[in-house]
């Protein structure tokens, strides 16, 4: 090799990074569409994004990409480095995924889901599942075909192949193994809280605060917990999200409602958790798998930790209460620190997943997991979904679902052809609890520090133990490495029981 020739690793890195330059341009178009684009721009924007997506897919599945990966794999000196080996392993994984689906199936899925999303919105507005059912049937057919193209291990099931797209290595058996022992314990806790004599005050959740003041409060909190505004933004959108192009340009959004400060605060802390993860990815690796988040579940663990373990803790409210007085003013001081802490932690079964509290949330996810698994596995017909949904809500949450709008039509995911996605939310809660316990063991006084506004210790711990690795480890491997144990339901239950039972006086 002459001194000017690129090494195989450099050549692969350039190919990956140039693809990322294109694909992250699409992220920016997404952000623009959700925050500032006039609705007239929709059609052209869809064409812009479709073209970029096609070019990105062509590059990601090209023979050139395959050859570049193979040449690094054959370079024994380069592969002796553990980081390079991980980079190539993940590049190979992405390449196999990109090349396994025939482009006719990719196109059919894109067309069907964009129509189905529209039909779902109409069906939801009319609260009429029958209207959406034929579209969902088509999507399920395509998802099964997709799963067969990807393949799954013998003894596994089709659903595994879909879940693996969002959470590498995740299988239905693994999820069931974690969810099954969790379900009765959550149900017992929720029942005990519901019948407790002490019911925490919910009054603050109906307190009026102007959107301007909520925005100031949200920015102050995001900055205090460690979101870097020199490398990121906070804007508004109907559905909060975190996007952007790379670690030095992270775009997150939140939403405000005048009658619920906790909604804005919760979603700002949640998205800040995602944003802090993105900002913590190593810049030198951006565009390669070592500069990307591991999985949806691990991403969600970061958002949930800041939202729940930090943002719903007593120490956090000790810190925030006097600042609420300064930033919001008015008569907010009539609420005690205890009132504010209580309002952030009220538990009440409801129909809607995205409005659920920390304890009931996971039961919503379990309903969806059971239904997806049965539908993809073939033991449940699409037409039978509403009845099965309502039966499970009765069994798990004790609720009679009044209509499809508040039942099986509430989420957008299935209409987008996303099955195997929901469990990553609960996996995120489980990872968050287990990581946070490990952080507390390794950083004595961590939680007390929140009272003084000291959040940097946690952020730096997450950066070193999780963010800096990119996709170097698989999710289950990372959990074992950071916490010394495989994933279990125990830390989440300890977190919920330890906080909620005292709050409800039991
Ligand atoms: Zn999230």
C-alpha cells in the first residue's frame, strides 16, 4: 500500500460518513416539517425526503459498501482492534438488513403505510376500527413477509425478526420472560395505591401557568440537568421528539398546555434525556456505528431516567420548588414542596398510554405486546383486535374501554408498519432503573446532590458508561457490563414501591 492510499478502514469510514451526511439531512427536513414548515410545503417535502431515503438506501445496500466491509474484515491487523471489530460487525449487520429486503417489498411497505397512516387518522377520528382493519391486514401481511426475509432463529418466532430492528437481539421469549413476573407485581401495587386511605394531592396539575413562563422554566431545567444549548435547540411541536443531525446539532421539542406545567416539564426532561445521550456520542465516530445510539430501548432508558428517576424524585422537587416561585411567580407559593412532589407522582389507571403515570404505563405496553405477538404469530385475526384489546384492558387495568378511539386506535405505530416497537418503552424503564441503581451505588450522595442542583455527576457517569460507546456493545451486554447483572424487573419494582408506597401512606 502506498502512503497516500486509503486503508480499507478509512475507505469504509468515508463511505459510512458520506451516507450519514445525506441521511442526517433528512433528519433536518423532519425537524423543519414538525416545527416551522408551512403546510403548503408538504408535497415537495415528501418528494425531497423520499429521494434522499432512496439514495441512502442505495448506498447502504450497494455492492461497493459490501466490498468495503469485506476488505476490512480481511484486514487482520485492523481487526485486531476491538473498536474496529465492533464497527465492522455493526456495519455488516446494517448491510445485511439493507440487502435482505427486495426493493419491491420496501416500496410496497412505504406506499401502504403512508396510505394506512391517513386511514388510521380518519378511523380514529370516527372511532371505527372496521375502517382501518383492511389496511392493518395488508400491513400485517407485509410485516410477515418482511420478517421472513430477515429470518429468525429456530425456536424463535416471526415477531423476533421485527423487534430486532429496534432492539438488537430482542425476542418475544426474552420480553415475555421479563414482563411475566413484572405484570402481577405492578397490578398488586396499583391496586394497593388505589385503595390507600391517603391519596396524594393532584391540585397543582390544574394550575394555570402562561406558556411564556413554562418555556423559561423548561429551558432552565434542561440546561441545569446538562443539555448543552450551544450544541442543541429546544422548540415546540405537537408531539415532542428529539432529532437533529449529530452530537453537535441536537434538535429537541416539547409542548405546553397552560393547565399542566408537569406535562411540559415531563416531556422536556424526557427529550433532554434523549438529547443528552445524542450530545454524548463521540464526535470522532459520528457517521459510523460507534457514533450512533445502541437501540430504542437504551435511548428510552436515558429519557426515562431524567424524567422519572430524577424528575419525579423528592430531591429534585426540593431543588425546583423555590425556583418555581422565582420563575413563575404569582401565587404558586401556595403549593408546598410536598404538593408539587405529589402532583408529579399521582397514579391512576387510564385508557391512554401517552398520558399514563410511571406505574400503569408498563401495563399499556404489555397489552400491545401480547396483541402484536398473537397477530404476527397468526393466532389472532386483525378483526379480533378490538375485543382482545378491551379484554386485556379489563384484565390488566380494570377498565372498560368505551370506544376504539380510546382503545386500539389510539397509537400511530401499527399504521406506520411498526410492530415489535412497543416493548422498547418498557425495556427503557427497566434499563433506566437498573442503570440508576448502579449509578447510585457508584456515586455516593448522588440523589442528595439533586437537592443542590448537582446533576453533572449523573450526566458524566452516563456519558462514560453508556454514551461514549456508541453501538460497541449489544443492549443486553451493556446492561451486564454496567450493572454486573442481566436485566431484571427488580430495580424497577424497588424504584416504584420505594417511592409510591410511602407517598400513599402504605
Ligand atoms: Zn422517548
